[in-house]
C-alpha cells in the first residue's frame, strides 16, 4: 500500500487537495495497487472514489472536548482509517493507546507512526493494524529511508508484531522496491508526491514498486 500524506502543504489543501486525490485515484485504478490519501480533516469529504485516512484522531468520546478530532466524525466524513502519533503530531503513550482504541471501536484502520525500532516494539502492544517507521531527521528530505537506514528498517520489521510501513524521503520506484525487500508492506510519502509537477506520474511510479 502507498499512503500519500498531504500534511498541511498549501498546494494540497482545500480545492487543491482534489487534484492530488484524483491523481491517487487514477494511479490506483491503473496499477491495481492500494493507494490511500490522508488529507486535512476538512478535506475528507472532497474525496471521490479514493480511500481516505485521517492524519490524526483523539482518543476521546463525544462530549466537552473543544478542538478534538473524533473517530466518529472522521468515519462519518468517509475516512476508513487514521494515522496516529505522526512525527509532526506526537502523542503521549497513553494517548496513542486511547486513539488506537477509539479508531478500532468504529472499525477504522490504524497506523501508529514510530521514530525508532524501540518505539515500533513498544507501540506493538497497542495492537494497531500497522506501524510506520519514519526516522524524523529524514522526513521531507531527499535521502530516502530505504537507502539511508536499511538496517533500522529491518530491525523495525523484526521487532514489530503488526505489519510495517516505512517513510521519509521516499520518491522513486526503487525506494519502494527496497522497502518491500526489507520486509515492509508499503510506504508513507508526502513531499515526493505533493511537490511533484506530475503527481499522477509520481504516484503511479511508486505503485509500480510494490
Ligand atoms: O507521513 C509521511 C512523511 O512523514 C514522509 O514525508 O516528505 O519525507 O515523504 P516525506
């Protein structure tokens, strides 16, 4: 699977998120590979015929929680899963667990992000569907994790009970192939797609590496 995280990039929010989502939809249709997009929460409802995940969910029940992101709201907006504890939206361990439980109670798929193999092992006990290993110093750069840290990816896979994804600096078919070779089920990517001139061509290339 390829997860395309739109983060809060100005050329991937609001109306502009629709172009990226359409590029992902087409690439998935043409290659037959699973492509999931994670837009800003207010853009979830813009998705058409493409799988969407949230970028974050809070582990709280409906009630007096101003500013919280509810699993129920995400589900009603069409999300089928959610990222949790992304490097740019980190949570305390107890909140990661609460977020995983809130999402799972409504049948949302869960991807807990981890910065190290130690964290991968630790977060396994929360029983998410996936753990995504992303070394924070490589995020947004041009040095793909698959080239820079193959040993750590392997260690993350060995120490994790859930299926493992990896991300940070992934931009090419070769990066995806290497990640799969190291034992991952897929990759998370953001800047490689969001900043590409031809977003469809970029997502299609990534799919071809699966
Ligand atoms: O969530 C994906 C991410 O953190 C990786 O970002 O820009 O290095 O592909 P990027």
